[in-house]
C-alpha cells in the first residue's frame, strides 16, 4: 500500500496538549529514579540502547524503499516501524530535489517532492508512535533510554528532509504544513518547555498561512492542528476555543473518516460543555468504517472515544466502541492493547477487583 | 491556629471487640520490629524504644498501633540507609503509626495501602520519594508530622477518601502536601514552606480512581515555596511548576479559605486543567478544574520572582505579582474579594457567596469510621505488589531491578523458587544493586505476590 502525506493522521492529537509547563532540573540522589539519572549511567544506558536498536543495514535505493513500504505503517511495532522509516529516510539521500517547481515539472521530478513529503510524514507519525509508548506515570531506564534515542534519531532524519524541502516551502503548502507538524510533533517529548513553546509559535504562523493559502491541503490537517492549539491555549495567550472548534469542524468536514479528528472535536465540544454536539459526533464516529484506519490507530481511537462516551453517560455507545475495538483486536492480534502496568505504588489496575480501570465497561 | 487533636479519639471509638484484650508490646532498642508485629494481636500497641532500626516494617492485620518512643532528641529511628524502599507500610485497617523518625528510604517513608481508618501522627520523615503516602484509604488522619526532602510529595494522599491533614509541617519537598485523585479532604493549620510548590490538589490520569473533589484547604500558612524542582526528570513531579503556593490541577469543588499565602515567587494560587502538565490524557477523567472556590485569604508578596515556563507565560501575558492565575476551562469558580486579589484568567469567575464558606467545617472524616473489609489473598497480593515491588520493578523495563517480564520468564512454574529468592535474595547481576530481603512480608503475602506475578500480571 502506498502512502501519501495526505493520509498523515494521528500525529498530533496530544501535541496541542503538550506540556506548557515542565521544569526538569537537577536530580538529587535518593530515590530509585534519581539514582538512575546520574549522567554517566544515563549516557551508558543510551549508548546501549543505540546499539540495541540498530537496524540491519540495507543498501541501494530500491531495497531501502521496499523496506520502507513494507514496514512504515506498523504502528504496533515501534522497532520494525522505526527501521522502515529509517530506510525510507536513507533512500531519500539518493534522491535529488529540484528547488524550482517549473524545473521539477520539466524534469519529471514532482514525484521526488511527493516522496520527500511522504517519508517526512512517516517520520512524523513515528513521533506519535513513540509518544504513545511512554508509560503513563514512570518509565524504566532501559525503555526510557530507547525512546530517547529513537526520538533523537527521528528528529535528525526529519530535519535532514526538512532542510532539503525548505526552499520549496513558499511554493508548496503541503510542505509548509509538514514543517508545522514537525514543530508540534517533535516537541511533545524530550524537549525543554521553552523550546516547545517557540516551536508552537512558529507552527501557528505556518498553519495560519497554510489555511489562508490552501485550506483543503492534506485533507484539513492544518485545521486539525491549529484547531487543537487554539482550543488548548488560554485566551490570554492567544487561545480561542470557539475558532478552534470551527477549525476542527472544517477538518471533520474535509476528512469525515478520521477518528483522530473526531477525538479532538469531541473533546473540544466537551471543554465548552457542548455535550449534545459531542454525543452526535460520537455517534458519527461509530459509523466510520474501521477498514479506513490504521489498525493501531483504530484500537487506540475507539478506546479513547469509548472513554469519552462513558464520561458523557453514553454507556451503550461505549459498549459499541468496545465491541468494535475487540473485533479489530481479535482479527489483528499484533495490535497493542496498551494495558498500563503499575510503577511506584500505582497503576491502572484496580487492586481490589483486578480489573483494568481503562476498560470500557 | 488551634489543635484538632481531639479527632484522633474518633478513630479509637471505631475500634470494636478486641480492645478488651489489648496489650502493650515493647521492642527493645535496635531489635527486629517485624518479629513483634508478627506476634501482635489486633488491638495491641507496639512501643518501639528509642534507637536505630535499619529495617522495613510491614503490618497487615487490623487495629495495630505502632509507636516510636521518644526521649528528647532520641527517637526511634527507621533508617533505610538508602538501600531499602519502604520504612513502615500497613495494609491493616485502624492502624496508627506514631512518633517515628524515618529517614533515607528510597521509596516510601510511611505508607498505608488499602487501609481504612488510619492515623499517621507525630512522625518526622526525611527524604524518600514519597514521605507519608496513604493510598486507597477511607477515613484517615495525618497530623503533627514533619516531612522534608521528598522528591515527590511530602504528604501524598492518593486515591483516598475522607482524610484530614492537620498541623503538619512540610518543607524542602517538591510538593509539600498533596491530595491526588482523592475525594473529601481537609487540610488545615499546616505550615508549608520552602517547597517547590506548597500544596497541590491533582487529578492524575491512568489510575483506577477517576475523579477528585470536595477538598478544603483552610487556615494554613503557605510561604516561600520557591526551591528548585529537584524531582527526577522522568517523574511526573518534575513537571510541577516552581514558585506556587497552591496548585489545583483537575479536581472539582475545591475551597481555599483563610490561608496566609505569601512570597511564592511565581503565583499564590494556580488553577489549571489536567492537560497542563503534559500528561497523557485519560478519557475517563474530566480534566477541568471546576468550582474552585477561593474565599478570603491573606495574600502578600506573591508572583514577584517568576520562574520557569509558568512564569514565562505570565510574563508573556504582561502580568506579575499574581495571587491567582487561572489557565483552564473550568466552570463555576469564584473569588471572594476580586478587587483585592491580583488575578489573571478569572474573567468568567463570579464573586463567591459568603454561604460557600468552609470555616465551620471540622473534619472530612466519616463519623463512626469507615467499614473494614477483609481482603482476600488475591487482593492482598495485588496491594502488596503495588506497595512494595513497584518501587523497584516495572513490567516491561529495568527500573532498579530487572523487568517483571523477565522475572516471569525466569520463574515460570517455579513460584517456590521465586518466594525463596524474594525472602533471601542473592546477588545475581553485576550491574544491579542488591535486592533487599522481603521476608518481612510474611509467607502468606509472599505466596499471594508470587501468584499474582506469575499468573495475573501482564498485558
């Protein structure tokens, strides 16, 4: 299945909700966690992780592209998807990019532009896969080192592509949207808050331009991102929930089968206490054909939407989301259920009942 | 600020039956406390003589009082030597833990797990990740303690109900006092100073308790909470903004009244949504802080040395010297004297009606106490695993010890071997610290934990 950045989805759901606030500072020795944060130990663990996650080398453009095509949507397997996205990024090294669009048409290289955007889109999706891999509460050192290294690698790959497409950004709205998406997606984790804030600002600028230039680009991805940002920010920092909701509604119109948009818009309605609209949209989400979504996105989104349904006292809907999710899980056993397991005294499992409290019943 | 010590007597009256046979058991200085706990009968009081106890203690029967005897500066000292995870843990109902000096544990100084009708009083807890940490408890009193140096919260009331936190002193912690995913709590007459954030009321995603509400913060002195946030970067606490007196992040129906809130560099009170902390979202949580009721308090000198990203955001908005900052989508909040309070983001707030005052509220505890369910072995296994093992082990990654996934593989079909190891660990891996022995948990519990790990835990 060939992928186009038009199908980029999921990348940014949590992005607009990125920490406005965080202050990682020095660590004092004492707890298990702070012991693990001594810089030498951390450096050692990261070096081990880098070694451990190394992909098998692949040579040649065609082989790399084939590896990319084969694995770049495997969102349930961060190791194999990581290697596929890496292979695709490496393949681009051998692909030149005309910076003059007319020249591109003359030399039949618009495909090259498309490929660059596509592989960049896959890198951005990979940020999302990584962000979803972090534990809810506390992460052990091996896994946190692995995620850190993958995050930095993905950043480097994306920046290399962005550097190549930079000259065409004024001419190709899609490229501008992906730059904004990079700024948002790459700063969800592993980023000092000042940097995340600056990235958000520059993304907002790009998105405003993109929406003015070409609102239908990438099926309304600009509206999805900007809408979430405007909903999340407080008014005195430029937030505007009502305009945010309008943008999300546009995104939903342009891309009615994307459950990620449903999630964002249902939550935005709930923030404004527009429960009836939220419920109607949940109903619409139930009608979306599961086959149109990446399997992992589908089971994640239905779990989330089902949880929102419960919060809105729509038990029946929650059951329907749960049934659909279970069906998908049954036919694709490789998909992650994301059962959270306790650390530091607490976790999602209820110790009295043994039930996972995120279950939809 | 008057004492409410009379309240602890309510607990005693909830104790039925065995009181008639209650005995005092004395632990001689330096002896193994667990031995005496194991012999104790419900209703007994264990008196621990001054001295140093390099141990962990676990209580899993109801109605035990364990009291450190003190002779001037000479305390009963529980010393974790920075190798043990927990000081004193109880999962027995109607437990009282009183009068200990607890220091140098890696995880929890004093913890209750699933224990109702608890009292934690007059202890001095230094260091640890959590200082005093009651979890899954209904009806409890935390009073007269001093907590300092916790990398998370000094007093951390988690997923509990009906808890009073009275007359404690909290300084030098990342968070001084915290109610997390807790319903019905009262913090009164505490002195909270020199933490990164003074008092936090939070709703954390991904936990079995999905809400937090009816929390009253009254008559406290909350000052100079400006120290650098020293929580490990990988913990949620590292995201707590520095320089705030009180932070409300997620809970509904919170009342802040008659506190003296001064010299907190970033802001006096922060009201924000759960999403502010950059945490994962939990669709079952209502992330908005609704009905924050800020009655009359005494504010002075707040917001004069704004730091961190919250400080930056306030500066971007062109403000400073703020007593109250509201960043979220909460509804139904109010401020008692809007003209006298420097605030930002409270445009939609109303003026509080005097009838909302909580000045007369005496306690959040349940008259007559909470029920005391007897836990099954299965429940005990899960509770003890949570309380003890998760301090050093996670499921799918190395923490302090190897992952539980790898342990499951090692001990598949060999529960006895695992129990043997837990009771008397030997050094196996070069690049790991030694695992401290867990025999003090008792045979029954160890069986339950092994059963849980080998047959239930996992994805």
